[in-house]
C-alpha cells in the first residue's frame, strides 16, 4: 500500500486503516501504541476534550475518550511516516502531493468530491468527499518547502470529524 492508496481509501471511507471516528481512544492505542498527547492534555488531564494525540503525521482528536477526528498531516517537500497499523510497511513516503494528483486518484477510484467553499480562499483551496465527508486542504508552497512546482497547490491535511 502506498501513501496515495491510503489517502484515497481514507477520503472514500472516512476510515484510516482500522481507525474510525467513534472508536475508544483505548482501542486506537491498542492498535497504534501510546500516542503523544497535546500539551493541554498533559497539563489538564485526559478528560479535556478536543485535543489530539499524535503518532508521527497522524493526529486523533479525542472527545470523551473517543476518537472525534482523524487528521493526516503532510509537509510538502518532506517525507511522512505513519504508524504501520494505518500504512503497512512502516516506511517514509514523499509528503508532496499535488491537488491534481489527489483529484485524479479520487476520480479513478470513483470517489465523488466537491469544492469546500468554506475553506477555499486566498492561497488555499479545499475539497470534501461525498459521502464520507473527508476534507482535503491544499495550499501554495511556503518559502521553505522544497517542491517541484512553486505555483502548484499541495495537500497539507486530509481530515474527518465526527458530526
């Protein structure tokens, strides 16, 4: 499985491998090992809601000790590593994904998508998949991003939130 396979699968289903919104944090940690809690969780304790636990480029937002959001974060021009339970093979992949590449992969997989006008403005664009309701946010590269096309929009994050 490649990173693009995972991104398309997540965009199509709303699940990142075995992870899904609504599952208990304990179940996610059984699959992934202990996560790195956000500093607010460390300061205020595990019952604070809305903050993520992180595993490399994967963040799980936790509410009432259940997964309420799944975020896959990419840094264009660098590499990304995700837990083997999410992306088997435990290798690093290029985190440089052009908007057109993801859209073509979604189209090939038959995953419907539409422009997300709420998050499309300035130097940023966004789309939302249907019916999984996964949001992709793209932006122009920053000065320090080592990317092949300076005028291309690159994937920054693919995320889903529980309703």
